[in-house]
């Protein structure tokens, strides 16, 4: 995750024996930044050991929408170097927003 002021916060998949509690790399990176007091983001790159560019799960998409603007670039990478560029808003259209 690259912040507006040029910092880079990394994340990794943090697995748990109770699978649903696993924290994906994307959310780890966001929480890493937020827990360091940084909440303005420029772009995120997501890498997977996959044949196709990896795609974030629904939970990470929701968290991305809450901390990042819809137009923020999201770069998806595969193990072979293929790259796909998308945005937070494209990944989760019509997303839930806090209305209060
Ligand atoms: O089969 C899979 C698919 C995705 N991820 C994780 C790795 C990384 O945290 C995130 C990327 O979206 O998903 C896995 O661990 N296993
Ligand atoms: Zn995820």
C-alpha cells in the first residue's frame, strides 16, 4: 500500500486455524498503515503466487472502499509478472457506505 505522502506499508496473509479469522495481505497492509496513523492512500499492489493476476476477496474489497477513494488504482499481479489495473470502485460497485 502506497500512501499519499509516499510511504509504503506492506502486508502478508496471516492465517488462522479457524480459517475465517485469517487476515489477508490487503487488510494487513491497510491496518498496518492505519495503526501507524496514516489514512490517505495513493494506490495498492496485490501479489499472489497465481497464474492469473490475483483478485482481492470480498472482505478486503469492503475494507478498501472504507479507507480509499473509489478512483484509487489497484494493481493486481500474478507470479509470472502479468499485471491488471483496476480501481477500488470497479472492484466493489454500489458498495455499502456508512450513512451517518
Ligand atoms: O487461495 C488463496 C487465494 C488468496 N490468498 C490470499 C493471499 C493474499 O493474502 C490474498 C490476495 O488476495 O489472498 C490465499 O492465501 N489463498
Ligand atoms: Zn481478502
